[in-house]
C-alpha cells in the first residue's frame, strides 16, 4: 500500500529530474491510445499528452481498465457501486475537458487486475490491432509504479504493444510518492520529458478538478480522506510530463 501519511519526495526534486532528460516530440505520433488502471490515472499521468495531442488534431482513445470502486475500503460515505458510478461520470467529464471522447471501460475488478492479466492483454490487443502501426503511441502506467493494478496494466499493455507494433510509453504515478530521482529502480535512462504549454497545463488541472471524489474528503471519517491530497497533486501540476520509452 502507498503511505499517504508520508508526504514523500518533494515535487521540485522531480521537476529538476525531469529537466535533465531528452524531450519527447509529439510530432511523430499519428494516433494516441492511453490505458489507465483507474479513472483519474489517465489525467494524472498523461492528461497533458492527451490535451496536447487533441490540440494537434491527433485522434485519442482512452481505455480505463477498472471503474475504481475499491478506492475507499471501509468508507462511511461510498458503497463500491456508488463510487464506481461516480468515477465513471467523472472520467467522462474529464475526457471532455481534454478534448477526448468518452473513455472505453473494460470493467475489470479494482485491486485484482493481476488475477486477469492474460485476459486484459487480449482485450488490449483487440484495441491496438484496430489502430496498429509504429506511429501509434500507447501510454500506460509504469510496470514498477508501486501499485499492483498499475503494474499489471503496465505489463499487459506492454505485451499488447509488442504484438501490435505500437510505441509504448510508460508514465509513473505513485513512483513520485515512494521513490527518489537517484533510486536505482528509477529508469532515468529511458525517461523523456514532454513540455506542456501553459494553456495545456490549465486544461490538465481543470480535468483533474473533475475527479473531486479523489481530491476532496467525503466526510471526516478516516476512511474517507482523499486519495489525492495536495502534496500528491502538486507533482502533476507542473509544466511537463515524464514518460519511460
């Protein structure tokens, strides 16, 4: 589990780390597919990429693997079913903000994607083979991100990209919380930095705001404290995004 009581590595250290890497140039992308484990990961890790792609008339497909029903176990405010419905609607609104179509939902169980990884790989192959080719970029969560669903989705997407020929980009989400830029586990040699114009940053932040179930406490009950407190959100508010390629 990710420890949110610990504020983790400060955002400014990751900003400096990102500035060290080669630039990611979106001009070589003809179509973008973004695969997210949960509703909100697509915006946190790649919201700027999505918005930038759409501003350049690049078609974007967003695939969300689970409905995020397991985010608040023991909640005093949400049942899993109610939370799933809320997060599905949040994902639709966030997609509109960044200029994308409503996400494709696969409905895998939140917290247990790894138990159906082969099935997920097959489903993602079906998505990518409809849009196959080296000019297709497929962005997903990093395979060592520190959350089991993120890692399983990363592995399944990587396998699907190998079959289809799509270019794989992996984005960290929880790595920014538990790791440090100097950690040997962080593949800095594969890191590329996508610069985001100020307008795109504003768009991304507006999309994040649509996920109020994750950023605002539903009650004072300890089980309802937000998954994305301010010190986490700060890492996704900068003028760039990082991808491992």
